[in-house]
C-alpha cells in the first residue's frame, strides 16, 4: 500500500518544484531528476536540489539554500556510503553533499557540464561530463583517473564490476577498465546515445536516438 502513496508524493514534489521555481521570476528549461534513498526523495530541478520526506512530502532542505538559476541541476543525485549524496550542476561542479545538505567536497570539471546522474560503485564515483571527460573519483571527491573521449557525454554509465560502459552523443559506446580507466573497446552504434546501458550476465542493451534497442 505504500507504493501508490509514494508515487503520489513524488508527483506532488515535482509539481511543488515548479511552483518553487516560479517564485524566482526566472524561467529555465530543464528536466527534473528524481531519486530516492530510504525515506527521502531528492529532486534536482532548476537552481537547486531538494530533499523531501517521502512519507509526508515535507521539504527537509535545499541545496543551495537560495536556488541559483544560472547553475541549474539537471540530473538526479547518486548515493555513496555514509549518507553521501553526489550531484552535479550545469556550472561545471560535482558536489558531494552530507545527509544534511551541507557540502562535503566539490570537484570542478575542466570545462563541461554535468547533465547525467553519476554512477557510484563500491569504490568509485563515475561522472560523465559534456566536456568529453569521464571523471573517476574516490568517495572523498579526489581524482582517481580520467579519460578524454573527445565526445559529449550526457548519459549515466553502467558497470559489471570490471568494466564501465559509457554512452556518447557521437554514437560511440566505450568500455573502460573500472580500476584504471584503460580503454578496452569502442563501438559505433550509428546514432546518439543519451540513455544508460542495461546489463545482464552476457549482454549490454542501450537505446539510440533513432529509436533502436541494440
């Protein structure tokens, strides 16, 4: 019985975010990103990330406290250990937030924007950026490795524990070694890749902008 209630609260939260954003007097076009962790929902929309109680829809906190329309958040946060919340904005910065919404660390991309949810594995945070770099960080926000694909990256990666698979806007799907970022292979799928791959024991599935599942 909790699932319908949670869904209703989720819809209310998204609508509430539109109302909150309208109070700023600035119109920004971006899609809301929503993720959940235990009893809290996190809504990344326009100039802030909102933590919302999943049981009653009450706002717990927002980051930043005063939304910044010039630096919107496009993608839903990812989650690490000990309450770590990882979310990037369109102002080139990936944030590690504590469960209270305070900043644990910041990581700046070379020039690009973060428009995809980072993939958080047991040891790494894998953050694709529009500047073409895949950034692999430790849970402390420090760089472990990086790879320049020279390709806009807008989709969340996926991993099987040994390799990480990264979709590119220029049709390429990349496979890197998870431990050191070494390139293993690339595959041209003929159309822009904007969605995260789905893995099973033997296959990788991904949709393309041509409407194909490959």
